[in-house]
């Protein structure tokens, strides 16, 4: 059978105030075109359909239309909730999804059978998919208790809970002649974070070893990390990555979807199909004179400017580079001198403290001090 594996769409993403809505329309349209060309039997969307737990109506419309379009290619479609998604809100869409022939699992349910989806390809090949949405530590404990496993101990780790849950859900993986699949939204130890994920969302306390997936699994389709990669494990374990760079930390990633050919008696073979519809992200460094010579094309820009900080510098950069969404002083220019001790700050006015800060950074522009005074007076009022 053939599987199209994608994840981490993050529809609704705003990058430094810039909406990515038009890019998401183009990106998801390209994913649908890839599905039409590749003719997968199954499409797996491994979480983070949205960038926020409170998506706008436009974001909801885009996601539901994309899932419907993928279903119309003839493939079965299964999507799970990620840590950015509102699991309960996704579950509220299940009546629509069921009517559209789409399997949607936003959060873990009391009945474990809800998370074991079975199907048969047009060619008669049977498959079984365990679909496990994102679980926080708190809900992982509750899920273990729901499934009547050994009582959860407070000292047990997140990995212990996930291992026990997956062990319960994959009990039927021994049946011969069936392609056994798992999809989950989780961080696996040894995987590369990919540059853009917030550290709070990928802390080691939420990381699990690849050994939580049983050897009887033919392919594990993961979401959560935005860089496409295969992880060493007891079975084929892979992140498809995001189909567009979510922020500037991911500019070096290659957006793609994964096409997987796998059988009950055939090892999984994976191909990456690039997704090129999004606007590229670039980071530029230089003086104003150097930046004036750069042609960045249509890319969104992060600019590290090599100039002494002064009032109006950001505006000067954006006049040269209108697509600069983020402008910062190059960190190499910023001195790393230690700040004043608490006893040195005592009794001093905010203006005096700010003047000391500017001096420590080599800033001699009185306009910056004047702007600080205005801001401080406005905030105090």
C-alpha cells in the first residue's frame, strides 16, 4: 500500500505580524496535487493542523476543505490533534468528518477501539492504524487509568505512560497479512528539533525513546518536529516535517511530504516530495551599505544589521528591504558586559538605569533616551 504522510500544517500562523494565509492556501493545494499524482491509499496528517487552539473561521474552513480535497483523491484520510490544536474542538468536528469519510481524532477517548482504525486498499490489502493524538503529562496519566492498566504512579515518566498506552493499542499487531501503522504527535529521543519549535513544547520531559513503538509496526508516522527525518528505532519511524517553514529558525529545512510504500511483507520505502509553494525565509546580515546591494527576491526577511543602535534604524532597514519582518542589531556587535549589581541599581531612576544600559551597549543616540522617556511617561500615566 502507499501512504502520504504529512503533519504540522500550522494553519493560521502569523510570522512577526505577517499572515501566512495565502501561503497556506497554496501549500495545501500543492499537497492535494501531490496526492492526486501519487495516488496514496491512505493520507495521514500527524497533528498540529492549526497554529493555535482558537483558530479563526477562515483557518477552520481551509483545514476542512484541504482534508475534504485529500479524501476526494480516493485515499482514506486520518488526522490527529497536536499540541497546538484544541483536541475537544477537533472532536466537535467529528460528525462532519464522519459524513465526509474522514477519520478525525482530536483527543484520547475512553474506548481504546476509537484509536484503532482499520481499512482495506482498493487492491485488497488490509491495514490497521493506531492514531494517538498529543497527550500532556497530566492526560497521559488519565489515559492510562482509563484503559484499566496498572495504576499510574506519580514517579512514572511520560515515556512510561506512552509506552503502556501504545502497548495496549497495538495488541492486535500480531495478525498476519495486515500492514500495521502508528501515528502520533510526540518528540522521540535522538530526533533533530529542526530549529523552529519552541523549547517549552519539546522539553526532554515529553521525549520518548523510539522503543515505545513495537517491532511489529511496519511504519510510524510522526508529527511535532518540523524537520523531515527518519529516527533510528525497532521499526521504521519518521517525521514528515512541516510543508512550509514556520519561522526563521526553520529556514534551512526542506518542506516536504513523505510518500511511503509498505506492505505486510515488504519493508517501508520512503520518498520525500518537496513542497515549494510557500514564500522562502531568509536571514541577512550587514551594514546599511551592504544591505542596500542585496536582492532578496520575494523572501520574508530577518535582518541582523551591523550598525550602532539608534532611533529610526529599523525604519531605515525596512525602507531598503520592505519585506523585512524582523530587524535586530547583529548579536556580534552587542557587548556581553555584566549588568549592574542590585546594590548599584538601588535608588536610581528608570531613566538613569536605561542610560547605563545604553552606555553598556555603546549607544550614544539621545533620540533613544527621549523615546524611552515618552514611553515611560505614557506607561506610568
